[in-house]
């Protein structure tokens, strides 16, 4: 610490001649602590930790300022100011320690009241003659240092009780730094007892207060490692620049006329050399003190260059996973990609022994809403701290299950708690969202089982840069695929017109000839074959018509549509055709749905196709004997509901068709909407492709889920405009 009570004697000692190192460092310490006090008071004065640290910094400022001005002027006023500051350092230090450690023990808070009372009692004597007595100074010192060591004892007590590795490491640094700073402060008093040693109290105090300030602002452990590394860089740079000025000052000697010239030369040299020296020193310091961060930066730089040459999502995922395997501080990793059809995140890649434990799909609603507000990496350690500060973890028992693992606990209904549970389920310390054009396209999760706060803020910023680059590649690939599909359809449309003309002309001739032959009496025995020719001609003509419907440019007759009414009309049409007795159709329509803009006839065509497909699947299940339908009869449930989009503003109507049919094989689901793909003996493979095109033309989506022997579910989502 920074004063020397014992050296003052009955009159606090004679004034120091000249600006000693202790006096100059007192001024610097005063300025630094004033900055701390103002900064923490302005940033968040409602936070008790910020308030108490600001109060402690202000008292240290008063102490150092009073000491500096007293040594400079010899005024009794500044002598009293330095003692006022010093008297309130012990209670403010204890107050900050209790707030920082979140101490709940009333006994320790009672001790705080006693220290304030002691400080106030000593404050009264400042204006009395007792103030200048040597015994008063000794009493102050005997009060000052024991309280500071009590603060260190409380930190040690918390250190021995905590189970968190990150918290334990942070407390260890604080404890060691506190012991060094407090013990260094004693050196300021030894000259007064005739022991000549370097007075390093102010310097140690400045470093320690900076360390504490950063541990408040940057909660994470590895950030403190960075602070140490950066501190070494700053000291080295300051030494080099100071050396340049010092060398020129020595060269000037007693030639004051060269002072201005040398100042100009020194400034020029520093401006020219500062950046290259800084880069060289920083690179060397990173290699020595932050070797893992340095290696990560090189790995990510190499990955970024390689990603620039990647064209497909599969290549990208392979490159990212192979790169992650090279990094020793990643023991677990997983990548989820957003599936627009099913509106879920699907697991596509994983590293580590947790692949079978983590979820294969993730619901999007809470995650999307949270990421829209957060817009950055999700760090489990920070989310846990947020829950703790909000009181959600107040009842946490380290020996029991963590709070966010207990779904039924009422305080855990907050979005932060839900995201904590989600990250725990994915076994992720850091979740990097892949965001492009305000769309979350995927998630990349990382974990190092050896350390809780495994990645520093700078490392996470580097990882997010690469994640954003990956998101742009994924987004560009999707746009490219959509354009390719559009180009294929355009080419298909041109080809379809010519193909239809070439096919229909001979079909017309074949049909005319067959009809003519039917009229001849001699053709009676050939009538059966002629009927087959006519039926096949009509079927082929129907295929050509569907092909043209699919290939020609999409046009809509836009009107205001009522979805429930369209479904009722579709069901009436199907019932008029006849429904097998063993099939039951159940409707569950939400009433008072908003009207939407669309082509009612095209939407009816989609519903008709989906219902007929469901009826056929149920019938096949009943005859095959492989599904539950064969025992209980088939059921088709049609329901409508109104929903809000999880990732954007607006609502949509969901129309669900759930049947108990034979089911769809997993490897067929992704191909269902491809033209000419069919599993039916007499199908054309264009029905669902046309449905998909109509729904997309209305700005909607179709989602499919199925299980063999259990049934299928088709969900049409149409936006309400």
C-alpha cells in the first residue's frame, strides 16, 4: 500500500526532498484509482459489486492524492486527507470482499459494521491534537493491515469451499495477488523503522486493482490469462519507448538547446517503430504466455483460407470437423444444421464419446428467440452466472442436481434457464450460431472437459468470425441450389412444351385410328385390345397434362381464402367419390382462423392429393397386415391451427394430415417431392411435386414425418399476410 505513517513521527516526519519513486507512483496510483471509481460508478451503479469497488477505489485515490500533495506542499490539510482515505480503506475493502464472494453469513457482515464504527471513531480524532502523535499512527497501522488480511482470509475460505474449477482458479489468483500487494504495502512503512528497502506498495496496488477490475468486467478465467499476457506486452512497449526517450535525454546532457530537436526525433522514432515493435513483442508474448491461443489463431486462419475454396455444405462440414480434431482443447464438438422442412436443428456431425447421449434434433422456438436478442456466441459459464445473479441459483446445492436440470422447478421457466438446459443436453460449453442474413442456419458446439471456462473472449470472437464465414457459405450454397433447381425447371418447361407437342400428335393419330377401327363390324373380336389402346392413350395424355402443369410458369388467381371452408369442400368431394368403410376421417379445425391470400382451387388441389394419398396408404396398411390399421381400422386426422413464426415476425396456418397408414421408408422421405418419384404401381410421381410447388408458390412449406407400420404426417404451413 502507498503511505508511510511511521515515518512521520510526531509531525509525520519531514518533507521528502524531491520527487521520489514513492511520491511519483502515488500520483499515478491516485489517477488510476480515480478512473476505476468513476468508470464502475457510471457503468452500473445499481450493481452492488460495482458500487463497492468504486467506493474502495475512491478511498485509495484520496489516500494517494493526499500523500502526493502533502509531500509536495507540506500542508496539514492534505496530511489529514490522506488519513481520511486510509481510515476508510479497511471497511471499503471488507465491504467489497463480502460482495464479491456473495457472503451470506451474518457474523461476517457484523464485522463490517464494526470496522465502519472503528473508522468513524478514528476519523473524529483527525481534528484533535492526538492526530499528530506517533501512537495514533501506530494504532492506525495496527488497524489497517489486520483488516486487509481478514479480507484475504475470507477469500481463502471461499477458495477452500468452492467446487467450481473456474471459480477456484480465479480465487487463487486473487488470493496470491492480494497477499503480494498487501505485503508489498508494508515496504512503505519499513523506512520509518530504519529498514531501507524499495517501496513498491503503490506499484503492487495499481497492478492488483487493475487485476480485480478486469475480473469484474471479464468474469472468465482465460481472460485473466490474457490480461497478464497483455500486461507484459504493455510493460515491454513502455520500457522500449521509455528507453528511446531516456537515451536521447542522456545524450542531451547539459545542452538544453537540443531538447526540442530531440523530442521531435524521439516522437518520430516511436511513431515509426511502435507498430512493428508492438506486433513483434505481441507475437513473442503470445507464443510464450498464450501458446494455446496463438495455436488456435493459426489453426483458424488456415481454416478460413481453406473455407474460401469450399463450394458444398458437405465439404464444409468435413473441413470444419477435421480441423476441430486437430485442436487439443476440444474434446467434444457437435454441429447442427437447420432443416427448413421440419423446422428443427438436426445433428449432422459430432466428435467425442457423447454422440449417443446428445439430442439428434432440437426444437427451434426458444433458441431462435434467444439468439435474436443475443446475436452472438452462447457461453454456458456466463449463462450460469446470469442465473446466479438473478437469484435462480440461490437454493443450489452443489451435492445435488444442478437447478436447470430439474424441469419442474418453477424459477427455471426463464429463457436463460431453458438455454442452459439445452446447452447441458448438448454437452456444450460454447454454442456458436451460424447466422447469415438474420437467419440461424446451424449451431456449432464446443467443449473441453478439462476446464470449465475453456475459451477466452478473444478466442470466442475468432471462432465466431469463422462461424459467420461458414454461415455465409451454407447460405450461398442454398441459394445456388435453389437457382439450379429454378434453372432446371425453366429448361424442363421449355422441353415439356416441345415434348408434349411431339407426344400428343401421335397420340391423337393413334386414338383416332383406334376409334375408327371400333366402328368396323369386323373389329368385334379386336374390341378388347382397342379398349386397352384407348385407355392407355388417355392415361398417357393425363401424364403429359400433369407434366405441363408442373413445368409451366406458376400462376395464381389470388383471392381471400378461408382454409377451413376449402377443407370442407375437399372432404365433400372425396365423400361423394366414396370412402372405404374401415377408414375414419376426424377433423379438428381451429375456429375463427384469419383469411389468407391465395388461389383457393390450387390449395384445394393440394388438400385433395394429400387426403387421397392418406386414404390409399391406410387401405394398403389394412391389406398388408403389417400395421395397426389391420387390427383397429384406419384413421385420418385433419387439423388446423394458427401459429407464430419462431424466427421472424408474422403468423401462419398449419394444416396437419395424420394417418395410420403403412408409413414411408426413411430413405424415401427426402425424395417425395422430386418430379417422377413414386412408390405406386400406377403413379406418375408428379402429384406431390405439384403440391410442393403450389405451397411454395404461396410462400409456405410442407413437412413430412413418418414411421413404418405406424403412419405418416404431412403438415402444410401457409403464411397469413
